[in-house]
C-alpha cells in the first residue's frame, strides 16, 4: 500500500510522533509539519517557515481534522 495522508483520530497521535501531519483547525487554518510531541490536550508541531523551522503548540480542541502521512 503506498504511503499517503490518512485521517487519524487525535487520541492516536501519540503513536505518530516524528511523522508528517496535517491539521485543519476550527479557525480555517491548515497546519502542515512534523509531529514533535503530544502532551495532554496540546500537540506540538514543527513547521517549515521561510528561513528555517518553527515549533508551536496546537490545542486539540481547536482541531477539526487530523491526517498523518503513513
């Protein structure tokens, strides 16, 4: 089976640390990056920006859809 983004429940994200992820938030923002950590109700994502990489937290309750590249 070829690798692709697959919908994944937020509670399963802890199993995919280090994988590419894609989130769609309730604010209409799409977040693409590498899953760095899952801590309670917050996930930390490393996203490529213009001059490097930025890490920032995303609250699970603001996520509408979660996909993991696997």
